[in-house]
C-alpha cells in the first residue's frame, strides 16, 4: 500500500491515502456492478450465471464484461420461449388451414372416422351428417332448426 501511495504521490502530489482507498473502492464497486449485470443477464439468457459472475470478479471486471457482451446468447429465455410459442401457433394455424382446404374438419359422431365438411353422409357407416336446405340448397347440420345461410326454418317433419 505504501508503495502504491508513493508511486501515486509522484504523479499526483496532492493525493492522500484516503483518495487511493476511495479509488480502489470505486473500482471494486464498478467490478461488482459489472459482475452482477453479467450474473443477471446470463441467468435470463440461460447461461452459467454463477461461473460468469466469478470469472468477471476474478478477471477484474472490464475484460470479461466486454467478452461476455460479445459472446452472450442474442436471445433471452423468455424470447426463446415466445418464439417457440409463436411457432407452435403458426403450426397449428397451418394445420388448421390445411384441414380447411382438405375439408377434413369433422369426425363422424357415430363411427369416429374423419369426414369432410361437405359430406351429407358418412361414407364409413352411412350415418346422415347433413341435410340440404330446401330453400337455398346449402348443406346444413342435420339437426339444424334454421338454415344459417338463408334463414329458412325447418319444419319438424321436413327431413331431407
Ligand atoms: Zn361414420
Ligand atoms: Zn337455406
């Protein structure tokens, strides 16, 4: 400590021992702040945060800090999770549209086989799935009481 003081004194004649302690203290605080930043950041990004924390302190803060910023994962865990969720939603949407285009959206309520939306009868077990509106000709649910396309009200006896 005396040696450091002597060297510093030759450069800055006005310096006191207290000043040097304050400088050292300040540097330590900066190193710790950087180490904590690295620790938290590495944790959020799923890296080995404790290793990074120790390395940052042992290696004096600045260099490992800069090194860390250069090699850290560009995405936080939350961002990665969000990205995965987005992909899942997109996949589901894609599947949904494929089904729409294919027309294979429904399952036969009786035999469970896949049936297309515009099937009037299940081709596997002959169950009637739809009926044709006698007014507008649209395919509607077998049990519908009103045609959702034209508003025609089906009489109970009307079975087509
Ligand atoms: Zn069926
Ligand atoms: Zn109709």
